[in-house]
C-alpha cells in the first residue's frame, strides 16, 4: 500500500489542503475530573469481571442439571 496521492483528483486535493493551516486546538480543563473517569472505568471492569465469573458458574450449573436430566435412547446400529 503506497502512501500519497495516486490519481489526479487526490493530487489536487493534497495541493489544495496543504496550504490550509489547521490548528484550532484549545487547551481547556476537562469538566469531569480524571479521577472520576478512572473510577468509572474501574467499576466497569469489576462489573464485567464479576459478570464473566457468574456466567461461567451458571454455565457449569446448567450443564450439570442438563446432564442429570438427560434421557438417552438406546439405538441399534444395523
């Protein structure tokens, strides 16, 4: 995969936008403190980890119940 303009339209767009300076980033302090964001991410990861653990336990329990209640039919191979 090559980098750069491949055809005439791309070359013209590159030429047009190469002259435009885009730097309108303003340094502002966030409304939400970083500690709150990190706490929310931490709670989310704990919830996901607990969900996965409970899901595995439930899967094992359901597998056990289904195995005990299974009725197998004897089939005769001919």
